[in-house]
C-alpha cells in the first residue's frame, strides 16, 4: 500500500511537471533589420543574395506577403513599440517629428511583457529618443521604456556609431563591420542567462542601413556587391540564434520573428550620397522586388516588407499568409502569447493575429484598413485588394530618394487593385466609383481620428499640458 501511494505521488508530480512545462510562457525574439527591401531575401525572390537561414525560417514557419511597416526608421519603431500609427503617439514636449521622441507614458511591448513576467533586452538601434548619436534624451532610452537592459546605439549609422550599455556610453566610433556579430553575441548571451524564465529579445540590427559595413569573413561573398554581403552576414547570424535555441533546449517554446523597418533606400538621385559613396551609390540600397517605390515613399516598396514567424509545433511549416498585417499587430499579438494585458485606456491600432499564425489558424478579418503616412501626411489607404492615393503634391524634400518615374503630382484620386497590379501601374478609379467613395470616407475618418499634416487627430495622445505641435524637423 505504501509503495502504491508513493507511485501515485510520483505520477502526480510527473503530471504536474508536464502541465507546468506545457503552460510555460513562450519566449519571443524579434529580429528587426534596417532598410531591407521586399525583394532582398532568397525566399522573397532574390537571385543575387543567398539567405539560407532565413529561408529555412520560412520553410519551418509562416511567410507574410502583405506585411507593412512605416516609411522611415523612427516612425516605424514607434509604431512597432506602441502598436499605433506614429501620428497618434504621444511624444516628448508634444512635438511631432519625423523621428519621434516617444513619450515616457506611452506603453511599449517591453512594458506589457515585463508585467507578464518576462525578462527583456533591447539590442542595436533604438531611434526613439532622438535620431542622433549624441543629441538624444537619456530618459527615453530602452531601460526607461520597459526593457531590463540595453546594448546598442541611439540612432542611425549615417556616419558613426556610439555604443551604449543601459545609459552609459561605453564606446565611441565603434567599428561598424563588427556590429552584426556583436549584437548577435549579446542576444545569445542574454538567451543563455535567462533560459529558465520567459524572455523577450528585441534585436534591432544597424544594417543594412548605410553606411554599409561588413566583416572580412563575408566581404565579396554575394552576387549583389557590398549590400548583398551585408545581408548575407545578417542571415548567418540569424542562423546562430536559431542554433543557440536548439542547443539550449528552447527551440520548441520560442517564437522568432524576422522583419524590416521599411523598404530599401534608393540612392541614385541623392546628391549627398552620390558625393559620399560615388557613382555606384544606387547599389548601396536594396530591392523592393516587384513593388513600386522605395523607402520614404508611400508606394508599396516603401512600406511593404518581408516578415517571417517561426515557432516549432505552433506555426504551420512552409505556410503563407496573404492577409494585410503590420508591425503594429505585434504588440497585441505578443501580449496575447505572453498572457499580458494590451492597454485599454488608449486607441491601439494593431490587432492580435495569433489566430492567423498558429496551426489551428482562422483567418482574421481582412476588412480593417491600413493607412499610409509619409511624415505627417496621410497619402493613401488600403482596404483588402484596393489601394487609394489622395491628391498630393510632390514632396520636395524627399523626392531625391525615389526614382524619377515614381515622383509624380497626384491631381486626382488614384485607385489600384493590388491583387492584379502589384506594381501600381494602372489607375482603375473610373471603373469602381463605389470603391472610390468608400475609401475616400476612410481617408476622412483617419484625418479626423489619427490626424494629418494640418490637423491633430481626435484620438492622438498627449500627456503634457501644452498642446501637440505639428513641427517637422527635416531629415538629413
């Protein structure tokens, strides 16, 4: 009888341990690269850049074909971290800038996951406390916005990179050719140190934003010049992370997400870049594949980016998602995966897409519009297969970052069927007046609720006493 009771007790504890293991919260790793185009991965059609590790992620997970970020670095990171359109987000001193200083009272992914019991680390480019290597707000760095620790740089690598550990500058003018490896080393170290509890790693690579730099090991290895070398090095280090997860026994309980902050640079008309880099400056930007446009534009090539999610046993292998999704969806999705609480005291534009990525997936409602902003200007809206541009003048400040054929004055609304015309070449507005009318109504709603260049949105947030100001600091 005593042996029988001990056996029952043993079975109970084994069963309890299994249940506990099954209920363990998943780890989340977000690899967020800088300026990678829709066509820059082998699994998205590149013939000159080899990305076997990221391709394997797609084979073992889900690939998104209609996934959106924002047009440039800072707004894209703001949308990601808060789940909201950049023009809706509260900023320091309520000044609306190209690269926002995100207000300390905004609620980030890291803060939600911290409350859900997660350890978290931000690595690489932050760009939410000032778009500069020296002039930034220390009080808005990652460890003040929910992360436990930070190793990275405050802004872009246009000229130099200064590295910060938490809040202390630990290295000036770092060797950029080492950054991809060093950032990955930090991620793997954090994973090993925190493997006994749920963790969130936000790995925001500096590359392939210019200045492009690559280690000797990868120099000259691609068929796409220096840019391709940089991307292939990124791919190699993604593989290191996946290998580490297997070695640490974490592979079965970790979501790995790979995506980009916006489309690729086009540098063939930028006098500054041509002077600095030389006549081959255009080759220092990536490819949007079959999409029209590039970074800074609201053509598809400016915002539609690669996105792959891999999680063994949770995400169906070799699957494709064609629904309209965005980086803003990651906050409520991560919150759901972690058992956290998405803020209810403010408008969150993203939505939980866990039902779309899991093996038992159910299609999400695809009737939610996506709005295309360039700086503070609302320029277009997408609903399902339809995309509408409103009349807009040429952007004199940013036109140099687009091919001449993509710089046009839009005198009347343009309507494109993206299912039939992914390159946005044929205006079909005359053939679909009801669709045109519906999308124009959505534009007006967004102007009133989110905001536009000449108005503050009704649900735009500010936490300070002074009113919000639509000040624009021009990008260098």
